[in-house]
């Protein structure tokens, strides 16, 4: 196990009555930015519920955050609150809205040339506007971590930044809000949260029995309840399990002291920024192909996955490795409702070369052993076709 420091200050309010705690927690704040995506929260009746809890507050609204939040949209909001300052951002949505809220929180007080430099040049975060999150889609874990991923439409880039200052102060998780999600969004969330755990679990680690067990538990929970919500989307027990699993998948608690490998996510980001593939689907396409290429490196971890998550046994280790990858492919296809291949997602024929060139241009060498280079990307992308 690696040495580690663990810090997670988010106050999580979970359950059917989570929003009822909002008025008390909003008492220190008067001027609030309500951040959301188009009319989504109005369509599901959440906007009206929130207005009751926001009574007496001065509210500015910005509803221009889209899937894969765009720098250009967020900067429009930044200029709005620089003109009329707020003392709290209330981000209501899934990972895109919450990630957008984190960027806006840090961009509004930024004094440099361009807030994008916090991502592209790792310029320091100079301050933040306090942030609350109300979750509408269980997927990225952004409600309980200090990460944000942003797209810049003008350059077709998708970059991430992370800083303890980006943690939400409080997050409100009511599983009933997810009852009416479209099946596609539910599928994206399930795949994203599962791959979050898998990318960390399959990194080579030693003496991490506790972390392995917790990660296995989260993955088995996602597998179990993904099947339930497909036929019973208003099953509260399953929506609760999936919502908390998504938070646990990316809040650093179950992975403290372990290595990670985010190569599949980084390749997936390129599929999203260049070709508009939904994030969950992008990592679902890439991850099995990456494992096919690196199955020797991840051999021992794949054997653990086969036995402890998929329940495979009584086979040679080589068969367990191939079986683990096949079970993953089967699970992802079942959740997505379609084979996880680029040909099903309107991706250009030359995507492999385009993405490989971007890796070369940025000097990127990724993966736990820093061996996911241009050649590896080409092999992975070829298997994704």
C-alpha cells in the first residue's frame, strides 16, 4: 500500500428528504447563482421545488451548461457574476453542471490572462466562490470530489483540473430525482461509474486487500442494480445504490493508498471532444480494448476481477483473464443496449490516427507504467472499430 493523505470535506445530504435540509444550510448566503442545464430541472419539476427552498434569496440563473461543459458557456456565466457578484453557486444537475460550477467558481476570481490556463498551463487557483451541488444524475462523482473536466469548443480540447479548493461545501443526493432519467442517461452514468472503479482496481497494486474488497463491492453493487433499473426505473433501493456507488467510485475513499490508471478515460475524452461520443459510452468503448492490449501487464488483477467480481472459477489463469474481459464486454453491451464499437457511434474512420497525433503533440504518455503511447493508442483504437 502506498503512503497517502485523505481529505474529503463535502457534507453529503442523502435520501428522500435531502432537499429539505437546504434552507438551513443556505442561511449564510444571500446572493445565489442557480446553475443548471437548459430546461431539464423544470421538465422534471425540480425547479419549482427549489424555488420554495430559495425563498428570500437574491437569485441569478444561468441555464447554459450543456453535456461536456464548454469553456465558452462557462465564461459567459463568469462575466455575468463578475458584474453582479454572488456568494454561492448552487449547481443543479449531473457531472457536467457540477464540473461547470467548479470551473466558474475558480474562474470568477481568477486574475490571470485566461482562466483556461488553470487547465492548460496548470496556473494556480487563486480563490473560489463557495459551491453547493444538487445531483440529478449518478455518474461522475463530481458531487464528492475536487475534479472538473472542461471542453473548449474552439480548439476541440477536453482537459481536467483538480484542486482541494474545488470540493463542494455540501451536496444533496435524492435518488427519487433520478426516477425519470432517460434510459440513455442512466446507462451513461452506470458505465462511467463502473469504469471509474475498474480503472483504479486494475492498476497493479500490492497489499491493498481492504481497498480491493471495497472496490469489488462497489462494482458488484453496480452490476446488480444496473439490471434492476433497466426494467424498474423507479426502484428506490436500486437508484439509491447506484447513486451512492457513483459517489464512492470517485471520492478517493475506496482507493486511498493505491495506484490508478486513467488511460482509458483520457482516450475517451478525445472521442468526446472530437466526435461527440457521450462520455460514458466513450470509456465503455475504450476500456475493453485497452485491456486486450495490456492483458499481460494486468494479468494478476484481471484474475482477481474474474474471481471476485464476475464469479468465474475452475479455469486456467489465462482463461480467467480472457473471461474477465469478455464478461466486461457483455456487461457494457447489456447496459448500453448496443455493441460497444466505434462503428455504432458515428466516429470517423481516421479517428485512431487523429487521436494518436494529439497524444504526440501534447507529449502524452499515459497509464500506470507510462507505456500508453502513440503506438499503444493506435492498437487500442484499432480494436475499438
